[in-house]
């Protein structure tokens, strides 16, 4: 509920949103995958150009998470980051990480297909 409030009013009160980033970062490393995913989604939904440098590391970790919800949220977060700062996504290797995820998934699918 607090994350939803922050996302809705971050544009009007950017200083309040900046103060909450550490908590969101901590929640991105929580043991519960639902908390990790929701924290990452909220962090990426703030849509403040001043926080893009704080978003990239949690996004990178989310792409290798064991939970599918967290990985999906990471991919969607990269899209949100691209809308805020396209050059940051292009300069980092986030797109390459997504491509590798697709390749690994496709190879797992084809391996399971051959066992049938």
C-alpha cells in the first residue's frame, strides 16, 4: 500500500521518493519472491530521472532470480527504464542479459521436447 502511494505521488514529491529508495533496495533482496517482485516493480514505477542509477543493479539481479515472477518483473522494469533513459539501457548489457534468458529458456524447452 505504501509502495502504491509512493508511485502515485513521486512526481509531486521527488524528495520523499528518494528517501524510500534504500527500503526498496532492501526489499529487492528479501527472501520472499513476492516482496522482491513488488519492491522492484515499485522502484521502477517511480519514473523519476534522478533515480535511474539506483534501478540498474536490482534489475540486473532480478534477471537471474530463481522465481519467474521476479524475472518477469525485471524484464518489465527494463522497459520502464528504457522509457526514462534509453541510453542507460543501451550502454549496460541488460538487453544482452534478456537475450541470454531467452536462449536458455529455448534450449530448456527443446531439451524437454526431445525427451517426449
